[in-house]
């Protein structure tokens, strides 16, 4: 690829770097649009799950990857989104207002909670959000009129454009619904990142002291980022409720919060691509392991005894290797490959050598 | 009398939380890392204790089994730091959080493969024995737990305040580079502190198994609760960890008794309240940087 000559300031912040870049994404969208005709019902369901977890990952990416605040409690906001959506739909609301309401509810609750929570930093923030996630589990049992108590609630079919959209009866329509929401949110996210607010998030992530010195209202940036992040995760929660068809307090355990963070890390913190890569890994890894297991026992006669929790363990191992060897996650791997291709014969070995860093105390901020 | 009885069991539980919180604080104090796998290390310690002490396994005397479990888990902690954690030496705190979460998942899996998923408990010589003070029943196990915890906390406190090694650990946590310049072998210090926290986790695990049953996933929620205890006390303060552990341990049975709806989440509510009022915990160790 040739080097592009920038002649306007807009070239720095345009969503697409050029026609070739735009064409790549157009191709991706075309592939995604064609997917239902290629894949069977089962794999279409898995692909829908990838879309929904990408949406949840995008939410977490905004606060953790782009604003630098670790949240170990985002499943709580998925729960808020899911329960709001289902409760409103069961009370006769149309799907679209209910979906918007679930985004707004989780966003507003997130923004309100963020004021006291975001006064903390680093590890204190992580544990506070983790506690939030545990508390929501209990609340979703107690708030029975909304959440259906221990039994949970079932998702009604979505009436949209004169048809009933249901995950099993009309998987294609449900897939397109999720895809539309995801594309709209992703475009909004990219636009947010190049706006003043988005850049103030990045400034807060890189150094709070310098951001404040440059006139960024740190408290406002954090609250806005947390609120928007929770709103996106709430949307994902609402869609997840329709994918799972029934949700109760067990659908959004602490473990989901932790997995969501690991998903974002494995994808690559601080990159929009990372949210998608992470979701692909999280959703498809168990399938891959199952397929691999069948393949091994059928062809080579090697049978891997089915230990419970095998896929979680492999996922953890993947995380372990990723943190040690490639802290920028799958996005980092992809970036290196892309650079290698672009520079083809000129790639040098030490190009991405990490500089030596030393840990400084966070007890003095 | 009922209240006093609740208090005794609360204190004993709180001491186990405190011991586990001590493990968190040790590592935090020496390397500013947070070990999210501490609960799972405790679980490993409990299973090692069961393996050495129970009649169906090695059938060793209690004290010898405890020592062996502590030494083995200490060695495990040392090796873990030497071969896994050293690879991300010097990277931000966040990397360590993710790495230890992943390690916790792996430990749970390995323990499940080795020891199975059925709850097992430790057979101790003093099982079921109680001391009576008036009408107050004090199980011997609880007394042992309380004594061990108080002893261990004061020992570690003096270790950090008075010995060369302890002070070196504190220095290396505050600024790794400066500690290097002062001639402190920071990497070796990290390995030693991980070994030490392994020992503490094993002791906590064996005491935990003496009181109730263990299974591989017990470490996750118990670890989070103990971490909440450490945070309540102000991460980085040993007496704070013990105090936080006691608070969590006492609040839990009382909330379960008088406010059953919030019994499960009372420790976390307590932690959130403390954190909102004092973002650095009760014995805060955070100060604003002067530029």
C-alpha cells in the first residue's frame, strides 16, 4: 500500500482513511448481510451471540479501554437493560421504545452510580464495581414485580414492521435486528471517539493530572463515559434477553462480568476492533474445542476426557499467554500482521519491541 | 447470650477472612500487585491440608500436615512468581489483575481434575470439641483460628516494620526503579513475598477446611469477600486487613439474623459505604502526588 499524503486536517480524523479502507468495511458488511443464506440456523444463532457480546464488549471498551477505568461489574448493567426491556414489553410497550428505555435506564443508573464510584481509582474501582455486580444479583431476586424473582421472566416475541421477530421462529430477522443495532452503535462510538468528548476520555486515560491541566473536566468526562458505556451494555443486555428467551438472576452472575472484562482484554484494550475480536473468541472457543475434540476422537483415536470447565481453563490459558506475550491483545497481533504486509520486504524484527517499564506506586496520585 | 454466640462465630469467620486479606495485603505491600487468585490459593491450601491430614489420604498428624501444606504452597507461590509473573514484571497493575484472574480459573480447573468437585472437609483431632464459658460455647476450632490469626498478624506486622527484608519490601513497592538504585534485589523480593503469601494462604485454607467443607470453586466468592475485607481496612495495612476481616465476619451473621434480605450482600454494602466515605479504606494509604 502506498503512503497517503494528508492535505487537510480532516484527514486525521476521518472515519475511513481512503477508498480502499472504506471498501474493506463495505465488503465486511456485505459478508455479514449475506451470512444468513450461507450459515445454518445453529451457526446463525452463534453469530448473533457474537454480535451481542461485541455490543457488550464495546460498552466496556469505552470505559476500560478508552477512559482507563477498570470495571469488573458490567454484567450488572446488562441485567438492568435486560430486565427493563422485558418488564416494559410485558406491560405492552412496543419493542423500539422499550429498547431505547433500557439503554437510557442503564445509562442513567450508571451515570448516577459513577459519581461516588469513580472517585476511586485502579484496584479500588475494580472491587467496587465487582461488588455492584454481586449486589445486583440479589436485587434482581428481590425486585420481583420487575424481574420475576427467582423464576425470572420470559421474553415476548418482538413485533416489528408487521412481523413477529423471534429468535427461533425467525432467526434471520433477529440476526438483522442485532446487526442493525450493532452497526448504528459502532458508528456512533467511532464518531464519539473523534469528538471533543471522546478525545477528553483518552486524555483522562493517559494522565488525569495532565488532562486536568489542559482544562478537561475530569469528573464530567468520567461520568459521561461511564454513562454511555452502561447504556451500550444495557442495549446488549436487552438483546441478550431476547437471544436467551428467558432471563433470571443467574443470567448475569459475577462470572459474566469477569468474562466480559477478559473478553475486552483478549481482544485488545483501547481498540474498537478489540471488542469484536474478543467476542468472537469468547463465543466461538467452546464450539472450537468441541469440534476439535470430536475430530481428535474420530480420526486419531485420541479421546480427551471431558473435564468440566475445560473451555474456561483454555480460555484462561489464552488470557495468560496474551497478557505475557501480547499485551495489546488480538488487535496487536492483527496490527503486526497488517504492518508486515504493508511494509512487505522492509519489516524489521525489533519494530514492536516494548520499552522497559517500571511500576510506580498508585498510592500517590 | 444469643448475640454473644453470634459474635464468637462471627469473629472466628472474620479471622479467616482476615488471614486471607493478609495474603492480599502482603503482596500489595511488597509489589503493589493485587492477587485475584488468593482465594483459589487458599482453596489449594485447603486441599493440600486434606491430602496430608485426612485418614483416607496420607493420614499425618495435624501440625505436620499443616506445615507440609504451608511449605508446599509457599514453594508454589515462589515458582509462580519466578516462572509466570516475572514475565510481566514492571507492567501496570492492571496486567497483574488480569493475569491473576486467569491463574485463578486455571487453579480451579486443576483442583477439580485432581480432587473432584464434591465438598470435602478436614478431619481434625478437635472436631466437635467445645469449651464452655458460662453458657457461652466456644468451639476449639474457633479459638484456634482466632489465636493463629492474631499471632500471624502481629508477626507479619513486626516483620514489615522492623526487619531489613520487610523494609526492603515496602521500598520496592513504592518505587521499583528507586529501590533498584538502592541495591534492593526487587525481583527476588517479589518472589519471597509470593512465597510468604502462599504460606499464609495455606494456613487460612487448612483452618477454613477444619471449619467447613471445601470444593474447587469455593475460592472465588470467598476470595472476593476477603478482598472486600482488605479494601475496607485500606489495602496495604496489615492491622487494617485484620480489622476489615473481622468487620466482614461479624456483619455477615448479624445481617443474616436481623436483615435476612440483605444477609448475602451485607459485606459488599459495607465495603461500598466505606469506600464512598473514605475512598482509600479505613487506614488509607493513598496520598495526592505533589508535582
